[in-house]
């Protein structure tokens, strides 16, 4: 495996384990994070810096879905730009509706850290899990 691919895989492993310090350690302090247009958390785009991502994305994901997880699929690209094709799973906290949405994440890396992130996701499936389609 490449160093860049290993880094991205470790990001997902840290997220799955709830190891926020490890995940944040892979992000440049001024990382630029962009949620997909139409995604409920895109309201604060772009997120600039680690603290903005924790408060605006990670904390809010936990408020919206129970058991939210990213099913990591194929990772393509490299060495400086990689895209992961996978799925989101969870259950809408307010609705009890299951989330199963196709998602893709593109990661831009410099000197072993993420400097930019772009989410692409099936926003219709996301909104259906929240009861807001």
C-alpha cells in the first residue's frame, strides 16, 4: 500500500473507533473541509480548521444519526489526491429511518497531512433518513 492510502485508511479507522485525536492528527491545522451541496451539514461550508470540523461536522453527525458509520470501499488515485467510494450507514435519531447512502470522499494531501476534503453523497437518501426529503 502507498503511504497516502495508508493515511486515508487510518482516518477511517480512527473515525470508526471514535478516536478523534488520532483523526485530527492527520489533518493540517488549516484544513479546508467541504460537505456536499444539499447535505444537512453543508450550511457552514467551507469548514476551515480542525475545531470547525469537530463542532460543525462530527458532533452534528452524532446528533442526527445513531450508529453512523462509513463503509469504506474502493480507494483510487494518489499520491496527493485520493478518492474513496463507499456508503454511509446509520439510523436517523428523530425518525428511526435507516440510512444507506452512496458516498465518495476526495482527500488532498501535502507532506503527510490532509489539506482539503470534499464530500459527495446521495443527499436524497440522507434526507430520507432524516424525514426531510
